[in-house]
C-alpha cells in the first residue's frame, strides 16, 4: 500500500503563525506536525512508499525532509505550482499510485491511532465497500463533516459544516481507497474529496472510529488546545 500525505495547504486560519511556517510544519510539542504522520506511515509494515504534495512555502518543507529524513528513500515530494485540490493531487499522481489500495491523509490535522488496526478494518470491510473512512468524535460538530451510518457502519451521507448536524461522528480525513476510487477520480477529473468523491460513493464507504485522538488544528484556539491535550496521549 502507498500513502499520500496532503500537506500543501495555505493554513490561512492559523495566521500569523503560518506567515513563515507551512501548516504541515507547525510544532506540536516541539515536533513538526508532518513528522508525526511520517513516523506513523513509515513505521507500518503495510506502507511501501509515501508521497507528500507541496505548494505553500514548499522550500521549507523540502529543506525539512532533506535535513531530517534524508536517509528515507521511500519519500517522494510532489510540487504543485497551483493547488490542485485534495482529489486533484491524486489525479496528478495517478500513474504512480494506481493498482493497489491507497492510504490518503490530510496531514494538516493532529491525530494518534493504530494504523494497522485501521488497515485491518479496511481489509475486513463489507463486500460492497470500496473505501474506508476514519471517524472521530468531535466537540465542534458544526465545523466538521458529520456522517450518518447504517447498521453495517457504512457511511450513507455526510453533512459538511452545517448548523446543528445530526450527531458528533466526524470525518477524520484519513482514508483507504481501493483502485476503483482512484479510477473514478481520474475519469471524472475530480478536485475535492469531501465535495465530489465522498458523495459519489455513499453506501460504499466503510467507517472506523479513532478512539485515541484526533483534532483539526486549523485555528489558533484549536491549535492551543491540541498542545495541551496531546501531552496526555
């Protein structure tokens, strides 16, 4: 299985911190956020290669990888002169990614979970499912994509950042795609996973709950809270 860490975002809501630091490198307990994701994926026996897309302050990310991960040959950097969107990145990399299940991670979130357990959940998913989505329980449902599930834990719909959503089970933006999902993205020239891909596969998305830790650190308040919480994990 290959992995894609989506790390090219502008981090606009975290300004002024992200005026000089790309969001994927903001420090969490004195360690860059991206390093947590690289450790998680590269330590797994299931992951053969890791791709990281770059755009905003990309030279700083490139320098960080060259300095701190220079001995790791399984990392490939993919530069985007213009942001392609979360699904657009997968489309651009499709020749390198095709043919096997794909782990896709929004690497601007802070998370801790057992990756092998997540992969096992995908391997034992219901027969008609072609994707597995990681969920978490959020304390701010109106700021997240809240999912509704059936009795087999399949996602039947998702409410993306709406007032008073039905529940607190949120999309953690960590996925495993079967090859046909990537084929659909390429065939439809999709740009966004949440807005285009997920609605197209309602009823075919298995879900797995992360009970350890997950938080969107997209604004200063959430970022500060994450620093406090993660010391206990």
